[in-house]
């Protein structure tokens, strides 16, 4: 398979289902977020806005009236006083909820909004506000990264089905929820999780021992070392808001090398795979029947699912023809859309 960049979601998605990875990151088709995931996005936006407001306050603490312009909910006006009130949180939650649910295919009720409020309060009130962005020294909210891997093994050169040559250096790309400074030379990365604390590919619970080997956290740590080289140490905290609370880990330069070894193995593994397999051969897994749009939706003009159509095309015509005929119109293999 052609692969030009890897982000945390694509790294894990390959373990979850090779076919879903192929259809998403090579062919460019997109699935619709589930209802719980969409509600999680609402909560993430609240945290992002609170962090952005706090950063603005840090940089302009002599001003009485402040504002930020958020890409989703628009202009947010605030003062140093009302930023720390529950009323302000409620207003941001209302605007976030309206934005992400107003034009969504899912049906929402009052209990869904209550669910978002509960998650928001749990995150903000944990351990007397230990993870409340407003009580943190904000370095950056939602920083995006696009970092080429400067290793010989990371070079690639592909001929695409249209005859063009794509060559370059493998990159890691993504978006980090929050970066804060906890002391001189020490930063803490916070990643909010509103879902269950488990590995969806294996079904296993993510324990502390498993988290210190987690590709996403190792990828973020590597990215942080490049984005903020002036900091000597980084703490990586992943906060499972409704399933276990925060887990914090300290990584060092040895972990950066460990990540690069993992990345090299995954990069080569994907490159060698020209016949991606579905996670369930007969599509009886709940991952197919309950969670995946590529199985629940038919390929246009056919009576079979999208993933079955692509699998049949692979069997009949091979990888190159499948990429040529089944790629979503307008998709660019190097395209990245945040968050990730």
C-alpha cells in the first residue's frame, strides 16, 4: 500500500482493520462519526476553548475585555472574572453542543446534552481542578504537527495509478489536545478521552503497563520533542474522563528511539501489504455490523457493502486497478485533515 504519512489514528486503525485503513487512508473514503464520538467532540471543544481563553488571558493580563475566534463556534468574549465561572462553561458547552449536533445525522435529546455536561464537569472538577485548563499555564491548545522522519528507511517513492511519481519522506502528522507548562523545563501533554479505556483492536483494557507502550503517546512524545525542543522533560497524560481518570507517564530519549523502531516496522508492514484484509472475513463481527460505515453502506450502484466491493475488486483486478477505480474523487494520498 502507498503510505506517505502516519498519524496516531491511522497507526492504530491498521491493527483494528486493514481494510478500513485502506479505504480511509489510501482510497480517501470517510466514515461518519458515531453518536458517542460526536458528543465527545462537543466536550473536546469546551476544553479547547477554555484553554485558548486562558492562553489569551496569560498573554494579555492587563486587558479587561478579551476574546478569541474559534474555528467552530466563532467569537468568544470573556473577562478575567467570568472565565472562571460555571456560567461561562455552560455558555461554551451550549454553543459547542449546538454546533456539532445541529447538522448531524444522529438524533439528540436532552439526556445527550446532560451527558456532555457530566463529562465536562468530571474533567474540570477532577482532584480539585487539577486538569482544568483555566488553572494551567497554557503553552498551546490544539497544536498541529507535520514532522518528516529524517531516516533512510523513511524515504518513499511511488508511482500512482495516474502515472505520476510521488516521492518524499514519511511524516508523522496529528493534533494534540493540550500542552501546558508545569515547571521550568517541564511540559505536560494532556489528551482527553471520552470513550472506554480499551484497545478496540483487541478488546483489552488499557492498563498503565500497556499505556507506556501505546503508539499514540509515544508518537505525541516524539512530536513534542521536535515542537518544543527547549523543554527538557515532557509528561504525557491521557485522561479517560469516564473510565479511570488520568494516567501520566514520563518518557525520555530512549522512548523516542523506541517509537522510531515501531514506526519503521509499521511503515514497512503497510508498504508490503497490497491485499488488506477485513477484520472479519464473513463480516459477522460487531466492528463490521455496528461500528463501520463501510459495511453498513453499499457501494454506489451496487447491492453489496463498500468494503465487500473493494475486496472483490482487489481479488479480480489487483491493487493498482483498485486504487485507480475505487479512490474517492478528488482525494490526494498526502492529504491530512485535523484532528488526528
